[in-house]
C-alpha cells in the first residue's frame, strides 16, 4: 500500500483535539451545595482557671506511739498490725506484780505511821497534864510535841506513797487514745516494757491529710480560702480539700515546702495512697472552641469555619488542652469566628449555608 509523505503527522494533529476534548469532558464539575441543617458556635476568649499540680500521699495527721509508764513484763498484747481500734479500748496489759507489791509496802508504811502518831499523841496528852501539876518539866512536853509533829509528817508521806503506788495500777493497762488502725507492733507478749520505749503505733482514721511538697516559687500563690482538688490513683473520683497548713521552712536541698491538705471523711481512703493535689493559683484567658466542633479530615484535626457569606472552609487547628468541654486553640482561628458544630461526614470545603437556617451559640 503506498504511503503518502507526512500522512502520520496529519492524522496525529487531527486526533489530538478530539482526545483533549474527551479528557476534558470526563472531569466532573464541582458544584457548591447549600446546607441548612447545621448548628454553629462562636469562637471566644474564655476565663480558664490555672492550676498548679503537686504529687503527694495520704497520711494520718495524728500518729500515736504507745509506751508504758511503768516497768514490767507484757502479759497480754491484744492487737496486731491492721487491726482497727476504738478510743478507750485496752490494747496492752502489764504484769501488775511489782505494782501490787509497792501498794502493799505503802499500806504497811501508812499503818506504821498512824500507830506512831497515835503513840506520840498519847505522850503529848500525858505530859500536858503532868506539866500543869509540875511533875515533869516543860522541856519534856516540848520534846513530845516535836515527836508528834514528826509522826504527822511521816503519816502524810506514807499516805502520799500509798496514793502513788495505787495510781500505778492504772498504768498496768494501756488503752488507745484515738479511733484508728494499728500500723506497728514493736513488742511481743513476754517482753519487758520500760518507760518511753514504744510498744504499738496507731494512726488515727479521722485525721487523714494529703501531704505534698510545693516549689518555693509557688508557695506564695497558695490561698487557704480556695478549695484544693485532690485525685488519688486508687480512687475513681476526686476529693475537695482545704489547705490545712504550710510548714514555713523549706528543705535545704530541694527548696520545697511541706504542705498539708485536709481531706473529707470518705470510705476507701487509706494512708499511703498516692495522688496529686491541684492548687488554684490564677486564671488564664485563652481562645477556646467547643469540643463538638472538632473533626478530622485526611488525618488532620480541625474545624469547619463559616465565612461572612456563609461559605464553609476547613481549618486545621493547633490545640493545647481541653477544659470543661472546650478546647484551647493556639493557631488556626480568631475570636469571633463561627464554626460548625458536629459537622456531618459529607460536609466539605465550598459548601454554603442557607441564610437564616443555622443556629448559633
């Protein structure tokens, strides 16, 4: 078949416009849609409380070490670690043998002093009568009166000794001064109890506090009139406490001050639980938007901003924290911007809101 010169070039030139036309027709034109079922919210500056958070632990503000006031062997030790005790409950009994012996000796000394005083009184009465008749000199009566005075002093001393020995009986039983729990059993039955040496350690359960340490740069910002929010890792809810005291002396190494926060009486809160205290130290004025306005498109978090003419535009946001249903915005929006709440999945750039059909809040 004969080939004409330049035929292939002419065919390519003739077909190229057809191809371009066909390709252009295959691309659909994007038509903006009118939406009238969307709810809007306005971006605004909010007052947000500023907190300082410090870790710490629950402790008992009243820890008692029980010891004996007398020496003696421990005859009975009725509790162990973890046992709950009541105020006035007998916890330790000391062998009373030595105390009872001291009481008997004091009783005998008192009886002897009483007899001696009675005898001295007889001499005084006798010599008083004889002195009046001149049968005995006045010096004899004077000596009898001195002996009576000495007998009276020994009687008073014997009475005091008996009272002291009798009072020791009360110390043979050691009772709990508080309602609490035994956290330490430092002696056993049969051990020798001596004054000042602890036998039991008890923590009061009605005086629990949260102990933490605050940096010196923050301690002046703490206000006793403001509530303190305490959250514990072992408890599902947080607790509202009050600033109880600040120890006015910083640790020389950490430069932190010991702070104690009172806790409400709550079941399940035990000494040793770890948590965090949030102290209100001021307020911030960040730009915030409702959490319901945030959505995700192509892996980017943002919102649909509505322009003045009603056109919708997706804006990527830079956020920081969420507070009470609002999210702080650090980039992407300005105060007064309107955004779409709970945007539907088919909402896209270029859509336009129908005038008068949206509700702002």
